[in-house]
C-alpha cells in the first residue's frame, strides 16, 4: 500500500513540473521562438542553472540577453569586441591586449614603420601641432614644410587644442590623396597654405650627427621596427666617415619594438652570443642568440642613454651590451618590461597581443617591473652605471648638450675614455 502511494506522489510531482515548464515556455512557443530560460532562472535563481554551464555558453547567454533586452540597440560586433577586451583586461597584464581591426592595422604599420602620410614628426603646440622634423625624402619637405613650423588647420579645420594623435590621424591618409595644411612659418606674418600629396612613408627611426665642437657621435633610436637595422648601419657609416672617437646612443623614450630587430643590431657588436633566455608557462626554455658573420668593429667607447620610458627591446639592446661590457649606461633606471608578446591575428583583421614568456638577460638578471599598491615602482628595470636625473628647470632640447644635462654627462664620460 505504501509503495502505491509513493508512485502516485511521484507521478503527481512529474506532472506538476511539466505543467510549470509548459507555463514558463508557452509565451516563447506562442511567439515561434526557442524556449527562454529567463523566467525559470528568475524562479530558481540563475546560480542554480549557470553552475554547470560551460563558460562559452554562460558568456553567450549574457551576450544574447544584452542584445535583446538593453534599453537601446547595441551593435553585436561592438559588444563582442568589448567582451574580448574585458576578458583580456581581467588578466591584469598591461602588455596583453585586444586590438580591433583599425588598431591592429595601425600597430602593424608601426612595427613596419610604414604608413600613408606626409613624412613629418609632430609635437603638441598651443596653436595646433609643431613640426619636430620633416623627412628630407618625404612629400612634406618637398612641399616646403620645415622643422619649427606650426600647423594650425588641416583641410580648413582648426586643430588648436586637439590631441596630437587626433591631428596625426587627420593628416595621415591613402597615398596619392592630398591634404591641405595651414602653416605658421617663422618670419612670416600670415599663415600659408601648403598642399601635400600623401605617399607611403617609411619613417626614419634612427637619427644622428656629430656633436658640435667635439669628435663624439650622437645617435637617437626612436624604436626597434623592421627598417631600424638598415638605418642603424647607414648612420654608423655616416658618423664613422666623420672620424668620430666616441658614440652616444640615445634610447630615452624608446618603447621597444621587435626582438628580431634588437637581435640583428646586437649582432654588429657580439657574435653568436645569448641575447635573452625566454621561459614559458609549460617550463620550456628558449634562447635567442646573435647572428654570425655580421660583426662591426667599434674602435671607440660607447655610452647609452636610458630613462624610465626606455622599455622592451630598448632594454634588451642596452642590457645585453652592458652585460658583455660593450657600453656604459647613463641616465635613470629603465621601465622594466621583461616579457615577450606574440601577436595572434583573428578572423576579422582584429588581433590579440598576448604575453607568452618572461625573458632573462645574458647575465641571468630578470628586470621585470614591480609596483606597490599605489602604482609606484619598487623594483625592476636597468640601473645606469652613471645616474643622472634630467634637469627640467629649463627648456630641454634632446641632443643638445647645452640644455640636455644627461647627454652632457655622457659626452664628458666618453671624453675621459678617448
């Protein structure tokens, strides 16, 4: 008798649950839609239903909910990109990032140092954008744009107060198209209009000269991109043709770039030597070494200028040469980026730059940056042999030893070794 009562109760419960489920899903079925679990989740609690959901299904449910229920329409692709960016940001690694298509394209152009533009470097100016340099083989130089000019308008649009990146984006464009710049030039009362046909620009990343009144060469390396090695070789030849007796390599503000480029350039100094040892999450260890047969004779002392903005490949280049006793480091400690990133292309021209390993310099040193809870750096980076804080009490022109006291110190150091 008790068994019959149990089975009757069980049948009643099953029928009741079926009725409840039919009631919850009837509206969706009536609207010719797939059953939604929203009502059931509200009744039982989302934790009950989501506890055993695969992570991709959990993400997709929330993605669909926002698309269907948010107060205003949302572009599905924008929402997906935001989701990926948030996922990457949760890692807490500033060097691992998601790049949407346009940003990925700009990053690719930066590593190649190629872009459609006019061939000039700009600086922020109260009136708009100052011309820091105009590449001698570029269309801007041919059209009359010179260092010290100030651009006040682009295609008739006033740019005073605009962020420099926004101004650069306005001036860049497809090769063959024309951009009209309103320019203030020294000695002229009225602004002039300069029309420039954009071209494919290979930006110079290396610049050099002999410091006036000395026999010391000065070379500034802005980043380590694909063309940098060739530009480095060319600049060394030009400086040595002027019989320099010492060389300052300025890596201040250099954010780094390609490990391959740093390795190629180091191959001019040391042959078949360790550049970095990379350690991966699975315990695998790889060693990057300099090439053979590419040595150059540097028969003079070399100093490298570094600061807190010298990072990544700039630190590898400086740290390796220091470990092998080839240079003296002058300035302040470097940034402390001791990680390796790979760029993984995604299906829609977006990409993800992901940290895949940590690197160690030839001497075994790990220079990874560490900060306290306030974001203040407590450890990491390269420490200079000769520490010199930049004197900002007056206007500093980098490359000018009169106003640039860090460069002046490096010059004095080299003079003492000649």
